[in-house]
C-alpha cells in the first residue's frame, strides 16, 4: 500500500479481501475512516431532520402556519435530500471520500445559517421557511456519499456490519436532534426570543461547532481510495441492471419508512394526541430504529439479506395494523408501542437491504467473468471483484436517493390524509399495501425456489 500525501492523502493500493493485508494494515485504516465518517454523517442527519422538531414549536413562537404547511416543512428536506444523494454518490468517485466528506460537512453551515435567520424574525414569510427547509436536504446527501465510500474499505464478510454501524451512527443524529432541541429552545436571555420562553435559534446553533469540527477531522484523519475512483459512465452502467431498481424500490420501504416516520412523528403525536408532550417523546422512534440497524446487517451476514428483508416487511405490516388499532382505541400507549415497532423493523430492514446490494453485485461480477466464490485468487478475480465493488457503490448511492423519497412521501401522505379526512388512517392503509407489495417483490426476485435452482450458484448465494 502506498499513500501519496502530495496528491491529497490518496491510497493507491487497497485489497481488503487479502487477509494478510487486512490484518496488518487494512483494518486499522478502515476503522479510522469509519469513525470519522460516522461523525460527519451523524451531523448530516441532525441538520437534515432539524425541521421535524422545530416545526412543532413554530406555532408557540408566533408563526401561524396550518398543519398541512407544517407537514410541508418536514417533508421538503427529505425531497431535496433524496435528490442530492445522486450527485453526492458520484462525488465520492470523482473527488475522493475524504475530500468530499470535508466539503459536504462544510455545506451544512448553509441550512444552519438560514434557519437562524428565519426563526429570529417573526416577519419571515412562509416561502423563506420553505427555502431554508429545502437547504436542510444537503444533510440528507451525506448518507449516500458516506455509505458508498465506506463500502470500499471493508472486505465482503464485514460489509454488513460496517455499513450497518456507519448508517446507525448517522441515523442516531435524528434521535439526538429530537431529544436535544426541545431542551435547548427553552433556554435563553429575557428578550432574546419573539415569544417568552421560546428560543428557536438555539436549535441550529447547537450544531455549529460540531459541524466545524467534522470538517477539520475529515480533512485531517480520513483517506481517499484510488480504487473508489470511477467515471460517470462507469457508474451509469448500474442503471441498466434490474437489481438496481428492485433494491431501490425495496429501500423506499425500509429507509424511506425510517426517515419519513422520523420526520412526521412529532407532528403525528401532536395532531392525534394533543395532550401528550410530543416534543419530549418523539426521539424514541428514531433512537430504537437507529440501534436496530446494525442488528439487521449482522443478521443478514449470518442468515441472508433477502430472508431478513422479506420477513421484516411482514412485521412492518403488522406494525401498521397496530397503529390503526391504537387510533380506533384512542390509546396513546398502544400507538407509541406500535410506532416503535415500526421504527425497529425499519431499522432492521435498512441493514438487511443494504447488505444485499454488495452481495448481489459481487456475485454478478464473478458470474460475468465466468468465476465463482470458489475460484482461485488471481488478477482476473481481483478485477471482477473491483468491478462488483464499484457497481455496488453506485447502486448504494442510487438506492439511498430513491429510498429517501419515502421520507418525502410519508409526511406528505399523512398531511394529505389529515387535510382530506381529518385522520391519518387512509395514509396508513396505503403504507400497509406498500409493505405487502414489497414483501412479494423480495420473494419473487430473490427467494423463489425455481429462481435459486435455475440461476448460477454464486448469484443464489449472494441473494439469500
């Protein structure tokens, strides 16, 4: 392994599948990059979901927005975040993981500054709030670039766990922001808020110093991998693969559910159970979902990503049934428990679907080259595995982008359901049908017996 510091800390030789290299050098370098990647991604998620909890307090601060307008404020960052994930993924291959992590962390200063401007002026128009909320989507892009970057550092046998930890560390940013913001917006000097006791500017300012620290740490302690470099044309080849679109669809149901429910949960509690202190309970959902994510990767490493994903969608459907039952019973404890079950299963599904992607594209690359997992090591196999890693990294970013659209659709679904019927039940029935469809798609493409018998053993092994 050579490191050319003159070119911006690039590592030119990287082969984590070589056990000797991994034990002597690779593991320590990979772990260091994972730690700082998690730190930057964690802050990206925090800034991305800031509006989910600030929106709940806007009426108390004197901003007279309707419930549907508030749901727009929590949905727009997810829409922009989904779109930004596509260029963020390609940026890793173009500029390097270390370089782009530092730049993407620095861009978080934009939504922080705009939120401060909006909430400190009671005359700020609604369109300006929408613009500020849209820039928070920059934090959503961090996830795709971070996951694509880390996927190159780890050998196949550890990818599920490594990607699960990376994603969980980022996802925890949602829980942290929803836990801390309600506490800090009540602290301030007399006369520093437009409404006594409400200091909304504290919410974005809380992340100012950590974001600056993340920029410096990424620049000083992370690395770029030459192996991760790829042209736009090379990355676009993944668009012609049906598995790219199948996995992207499944990711809408797992990650889209996690980020969508996270964004909507504070407003859902407040609208359905007005007497409950939503601001102090909403963090529980993203917390348990984040903690469950690495468990999904760990299970998939041992049992198979497709099996875990299919059964997970069944459990998510049961969670929706639980929420519908709780609404009929008007039971907040049952409502909370059912939603926590949805968060846990969305977290497990996040880990299992992401574990499937590198396995599928590794197996396909080997099959195209006429090789299998048992083939002898050599230059041909090494090139095939590199191709598989590059395609998987591109698909990870694309799936992250498409999956994040679920984070927009779910809050908007709730908002439209409330506006049309006064209840969230219609939206929940739509989500229930969606989970049933995703369960069927997982079985059809990856678990049918006829498929596993007819396809090459390597692909069958990777899929399950």
